[in-house]
C-alpha cells in the first residue's frame, strides 16, 4: 500500500487521520493562500487544497498526498484564519445568533503517477447568541488563533454551537467520510 502524506501542519487534521487508523507522515510546504477573485468558496478551498497537495507531491517520489483547506462562509463573507485578536472578535461577533457554512476542500495527489482527485464538503453550523464579554474571554484563550472563522468546534467554542447540519469532522478541518471515499479511488481502503 502506498504511503500517505499529509500536506498540513494542522494538529486537528493529524488527529483525525490517527483516529481512523491511518499511518502517515507530515510534509507541509508554504503556498500562497491569497483568495483568488471570482471563485466560489468551494472552488477556493478546492484550489488551495490542490495547491498544497501538488506542492508536496512535486518533491516526493511516491505516495498519496492529502491537501486540505477550510473556510467559514457567513452571508457573502469568507472567513479564513484571524489576523489578530481584534479580527477574531469581529469574526465571532459576526457569527453570533446566525448560521453559517464551513467548507473544506480536499485534494489527493498520487506523487508517482500525478493522478489527482479534488472535492469538498459543506456543513451548516448554528451559533447561539453570545455577548461581547464572552467572545473576548474566548478569544483570550488563544484557541481561535489559527482556526478558520476564529473558532474550534472540538474545543471551548462548543459552548457557542447550538447545532450542526452535516459532517462534524468537516468543521474540525477534514471530512473523514469524504476522504475515505476519495482514498478508495486510489485503491486505499481505510477499513
């Protein structure tokens, strides 16, 4: 069976792969994550996931490289990782009392053959209303620092989330069921 390579430093993505019993190595390269104008959120995350996986696939001889990218979409705004604490507070204030969509792009690239497969998953997340003091206390924990939309569903931010519609692991950062189906296309069975 081919080696699995995760093109991400995300500890959450690593934990999800470990949870489903995958043996993998981590090799992440910096890629330009600037949003390209005119792309829908799903097109954006697919393109970024493919860029990450392709960059790694270009420097290894063999293996299946997994790239992923996640954004939060609230109305017409696409929220990535917050720039600083004020940005995190503003993102979370925007999400309070509303529902929004989490979109994760996944790309698999076979480094040996160059074959690739790209897809995405969407999940709707409903936030309860929270006051600014609660939001600031949450931001002060540091948890939002490197998270799309400035929150971690699997962490303390769970106190804000009243319900989800769709894939929970997608909101964490890697839709495991979708990934499993994609891996089958490359002849890799998780179970």
